[in-house]
C-alpha cells in the first residue's frame, strides 16, 4: 500500500488581502505569498491583469474553501481611458489596431455612460482568460488567432466619471459584479463615441467583503520580515538576504492575515458551543438554539469562539454541515 506523502508547508489559514503592484501577475503573486508564508495551499479570488494594481485577495489554507464567496462579491475599479487608439489587448500592453483624431466631449461621455450601467451584455477581450474550445483566449490571441468570444451578461451597479484631466483621457470608477471586464468597457465606449479607446491605468480598490483598510503591500510584508529578523538577530544566524522566512518571521506575517470567516459575512451567522463544534467537525448535524437563530437557510456558517467551524444548511432549526473547517 502506497504511503501518502507528507504535506508541504504549514497549515496557516486566512486571507492575505494583497495590494498587488503593477507588473506582477496574479499567479505569480499567489506563488510569492505561498512561498513567503510556507502555506500548504493558496489561491486567489479573481484575476488582476499584470498592468493593473490593487486588491488581490489571496486565500491561504482552509480559506481556499471560501474563495467562491469572495469571487461573487462586488468589486470597485478606478481606471483611466486614453482616447484615440484601440489596442489589441485593450490596454497599454498591446499594439494600436485603430486610431482616430477625434476626442469626445465631457457631455458626450456622460451621455454614453447610462448604456453601460445596470445589467448589460459584454464581450470579453481577445486577450482574456475565457476558455474557447478548451483553450484560453489569450493563448489563441498570442498565436495570432482571432476568435469569436460570445457576449455574456454582467452587471455594473455604479458608473461615475471622476475626472477629465485633459481631452485625451477620462478617469472613471465603477462598482460591478463577477466577470466584468474593464478593458472591454473602455473598448466599447471608444467605439460608441467614434474615437476609440483603451485602458491606460487600472486599479481595483475593493473586493467585497474586504475594504482598503485590509490591504497589505509587499513593502509591509518585507518590513514585517525585516523587523522579525532584527528582533531575533541575536538568537538566530543567517537571517539576512533572500533566505526563505522561518518560524520567527511567520509569526509576524500571520498578523497580516484576515480571519477565514471574514469571507462569509454575506451568510447568516450561527454561534455554537464547543460540544456542537466538535459534533459538526465530525460531519454531524446539530440543533441550533437561541431566540435569534434562523430556522431555515440554504447556506449559513457556524462559528465557535469567533472561529469558523463549517458552512452548511439550516433546516427546521437544525444545522447540517456541508463544508467543515479544521480551525
């Protein structure tokens, strides 16, 4: 009988809400954080383009089980559209494919915006992670193929014109749902306004339920590591350079992590005792007590001592676990 391999990494769990810098891909960011934290598992809740900056929630350990709830959360983007050029990637990375000497007036921009508010149909960019016949659209585009990507329904709850720094640029902010491509928005508005356009600056400022106060920069991570190494310099050797963080640094890094349960603020919350938590972790249902306890819910989360225990359903006052957390 084959022996199961030992898990690599430590069982750290929670959300690291990274302020991703420009030039770093989302997958690279996850790999970097996983390495620094020596985490068993890690994943992100929504790709952010390399040329974009801002909030990239990274799930560590048990928090990876809550990724779908953050993926479904509302997102806020602030971005700049440069008028006069349409580009192959709909941002600065691509080559210009169409140009125009026309520049839209502020009145024309504001008149076009209602078309892009609410539930709309949107075609993703050629350079996107959308799968076409099993292959990513950006892989096909890099090979020189132009593919038909079907339009999909997305929702933009809020669309504001923030600033018009000059006639060639406009700064916007949107609040939108899952699957919205800001690059497509710039491309489509440019076509409608008869001047073409592409994204020249993009920052994601919020991903519900996280806020800007939760953001952690790479500089903050480096400072936490440096401070821990300085504090333990007398006790440990070899703390300088690019050495992988060890136990003394992990303690400092873990203070930057948001609790796993923060991702589930959207669900009804059920507070239980230690005995009920032990039963639930074994997969057993428990009766929910308390005047304010919900009688029925398709999804709810149970917590004990402020820690997430399980996600499950409540039927006739009984919590039935579907996904259990080790704590």
